[in-house]
C-alpha cells in the first residue's frame, strides 16, 4: 500500500493509482533502477516535497513514483566562495538554516520552505518573495548533477561562476519539471547575509496603481528593496481572520490594496532612516494611505504571516482554482477589475482572492470552491478568456505540470513547443520521465 500523501501534490488533485514507490538512498541505485524502468518502458513520476500546485509530482495510473526524499546529504560547502553542493532531496529551510550559521544566505524563499526540496525548486525554477532583488532559482543554481532516462549520469555539478564550455545542461534542466532528467545534486551560489532586513505594510491609495507605488519604491530604495508583495483587500481580511496572533490593522487599510515591502542593508540606523524618509514622502504625496512599521522582529514576522496565509486561505475554499499569471504590474489593476466583473457575472457562490509577487509581475489568484468540473471551467474561463488583451504568461513560477498543459499554447508559440518536444524526444525517447506533464507526446 502506498501512503496517501504520495498520491497528490499540494493542490490535492489525484490522477490515478501508481504501481510502486521507490526511494533510493544513493545516486548509483537510482540510476540502476531508472535504467531498468527505461528498458521496460515503465513511466516514472518524480517527486520532491510535493508542495507543487501544478500536478507535476502527482502520479498517474500505472506510474512508478520516484521520491528523492532519501537523498539529503550536503556534498560540499565552500565557505570562502559561498558555494554549497547538496543532494536534491534536502529541504529548502534546512539549507537556508545551515548556510546562515556561516554568514551566508540562500535568497530563494517560499511559503513552502519547510517542505519543498532543493531538487523540486530547481525543477520548477521556483520564484518566491525575493525575485525582485535576487532573481529566481535559475539565478542561484551554478550546476546540477542529473540522471537521464537511460540511467546515465550527467555532472558533477558545475561550481564555477563562469563556465562557457558548451551548452548549459544545468539551465536546460532547471525549470524542466522532471521531464528531462532526475536532478540529484545542486550547486548553489550564496550571497552574504544582509545584517538588517526590515518590513513595512502599506495601504495603497485608491487612485494609485500598484505599478506607480512599485516605481516609487524602486527609485526610493534602489538596491535595498528585496520584496514587494501585493494583496487585494479580501485576501488581507481572510488572512487576518486566519491568524489570531496578528494584530488588527489601522482603519486606513480598510478596503485598500496592501503592499508588503522589505528592505535590506548593512546598518539598522541607515536602513531605518531610509525607510522612514521614503515612506513619509509616499504618505505626504498621498500615494499610500496608511503605513504599519513594525517595532520588533516579531512584529515584522507578523506582517509576513499575513502574506503567507495562502495555505490556510486555500484550505477554506477547496477544491479551488489556482492562477499563477505573469503580467506587467501596470496591467494588474485593470486585469483584477475585469476578472472580478467576469466572476460576478457567473453568479456562482465563490470567493476570490488576488495577491502576488508584484515586484516581478507575478499575479496569483485562488478562487473557489469549485466542486464540479463545470464550475472550475467557468471560473478558469472568467480569467483566461481575458488574457489576449494583456501581456501575460499562464504560469510565472509554478510551472505547467498537468494543470496548465492545455494553456501552454496561450503562452508559447507552436515553434517553441515543437523545439521543446524535440529536446524531450532526444533525452527521453521512450517518454518515461513525468509523461503527460507540460505537453502530451
Ligand atoms: C504555501 C505554498 C507557498 C508556495 N509559494 C511559492 C512561491 O512563492 N514561489 C514558487 O515558485 N512556488 C511556490 N509554491 C509552489 C512549490 O512550493 C514550488 O513549486 C516548489 O519549488 C516545489 O518543490 P517540491 O520539492 O515540493 O517539488 P514537487 O512538488 O515534489 O515537484 C514539482 C515538480 O518538480 C518535479 N521534481 C521534483 N523533484 C525533482 C527532481 N529532483 N528532479 C527532477 N524533477 C523533480 C516534479 O516531478 C514536479 O513536476 C508554494 C507552495 C505552497 C504550498
């Protein structure tokens, strides 16, 4: 019997009954097992921490699950250079904690940090809250080791910052969602830990676009700005009702879009003064209507808890439809208004929550409950039918997996998809690795 938790990812959707669960403890045994699967033409479902929301890690009928959870050793840590090589099953939070003890930071940060794995982060090219400053996972990965479908092992992971010797197989595997190879080791480029990190919550004045506030913060804070997260009022209200430990927000936040910003720097005095100066200008110019400036680390964490309540909000509207759109911040407000109007005209008894990593143009929405396929289709149409009028992608950070497969043609051309299929066929001719994810062959 395979434990129920291996049968789906965070979205909760099941796609069928797998045949077996394999948890190799070494790359050698993994490679031998995969070689046999390839010889038999047996399909394999790759699993990291199963916090993905695109259905990529969820096994289908007749698939063999390959879990990476037993590959979790640190291979090397160059404390001088700030480069760590870990096995792909290591949990993100564990790597973050380990390097921070030595004055280094892995700037990738997601709400799922306690469960997602470094291999899953690489396979999905994870984004998160600090992309505005540090880029996404792709920018932090120097190299990977991976087992290809036929059991051959490519690697060891590159650890050099500059290495132009041939094609970058690493960058091909990052974001390939388990369809081209099993990532077994990852070399990560770290940054020195910033001594000070301060957060603030801003109520955006009704007449101001999110993009205008973003521009002001980028100009005002420059390189110090490390996060810019937007939440529409319904999201903030739902988050506050979930988190008993978060104090109420001032009245100025009622009915307003809220933006959580974070700034980093070398000195508490300097960064505190910059924060105060820029925010008072924004207030005086009526760009923000109210501000919460935490007076302690605990207060700052409470502000982040509002943004990170998405898990609880989703739980209350399951089964929900999740959206991971990418668009310029200048289109956010018009898109959300149009989407809301479309949703309202469906007449469905649903709740919708809009939020996102606005600093890098990533707009999320969770909408539900969608108890039937018809309701889900109606909700998806309300948003996706708007896309041609906007400059969008259907997935900014979660990946295509199974759920966004039918949407791929809205974000990529037929020539793009044809090239992707040619690469897949070259590396996995029997289509055993995560078949039916990203596209059908
Ligand atoms: C509360 C919450 C907050 C989140 N916030 C963010 C966010 O801010 N930004 C963001 O980008 N995502 C976010 N996510 C989504 C998710 O956490 C990320 O996609 C994460 O990178 C997935 O890692 P995982 O180890 O759980 O992978 P899984 O879910 O197990 O797998 C994801 C995909 O990668 C493949 N895969 C996994 N491991 C490997 C491997 N070793 N080799 C090859 N392929 C592999 C799987 O087959 C699957 O296709 C969030 C999820 C939750 C639940």
